[in-house]
C-alpha cells in the first residue's frame, strides 16, 4: 500500500518571558537552546499519545520520526547562532520508546529536500520542526497549491499543542487535512491555528 499519513508538530516549549526557568538539557544542565521543564513535560505527553496507543486512530504510532538537525550551525539570519536542540529533544523520548532513530539529516533552510524525501514515503511519519519554517516553507511545498480548508498560514508563537495531520491514499493523490488538539497539558487549547 502506498498510503502516507504525515503528522507535523512544533518543537515543545522553549525559554521565554511567559515560562519560568531556563532551558535544560536531558541531563538537567542549563542550555538556552533546549526545552524548559514544561517542554520536557510536553515531550513526555507526545510520547504517551503517539507511543502507547492512547490517541486511537487520530494519533497513530509513527514508523519514522524526523527532526531538525540539532548539531548543524544555523546561519539563517546571517548570525552565528547555535543550533536549536528543541525539535530533536521534543521527539527523542518518543523515538526511544519506539526504538526508532530520529532522522536528523536536514536542517532549517533544507525544507525542499525534506519535503521531497517525506512525500516519497509510505506509512506514518512524524515531523517535528520550527514553527515559522513549517508554515512558510514546509506547508506550501507539501500542498503544491492544493486548497485545504483550515490549513494555517500563521503559527501563534505561544502554541505548542497542535498536530497538523495530512493523509493521502496513494503517491501524488490529493491530501486530506485536519488540525488536531489533544489537549495534553493544562492550558492547551482547541482553537485552530489561523490564517
């Protein structure tokens, strides 16, 4: 069968003025490029949802998991900014639970290659990426001009709780699309991302 289900999530919570505490590595060391405590809680909740069958048919267990390369230098804005580890950290507990290696060969700015690779796959694929690059680069390349009701063109910077689900029955077939709101943590919303 050549069906593909693509689940797209944003990395979990990061250090900002609305969340207490610093970013922390998996070992608990302070790191501005890592998740805050609530982000690690969300990573655990994604693991339960996608990795333990708790989400039913809406949230199937992935066969492959992709995240931004946490080691590649990010020169997106002409700065020598260190790479964000957050997308990788968000899915690492799920990858560990499912005994999968997270695929991290693509970085920000390589969304064209990423989308080409993913759309050639079958099964269930989970992608964790940076929110602006999801709406600005991944979604337009994925849908190729197909009109999908509810497809967001903006991602509210305060939202870490949405799953974008794309399904198609065969390679090249039109996508069906839904925004999903599992409401895993307190304060999560069921309001769709907007345009």
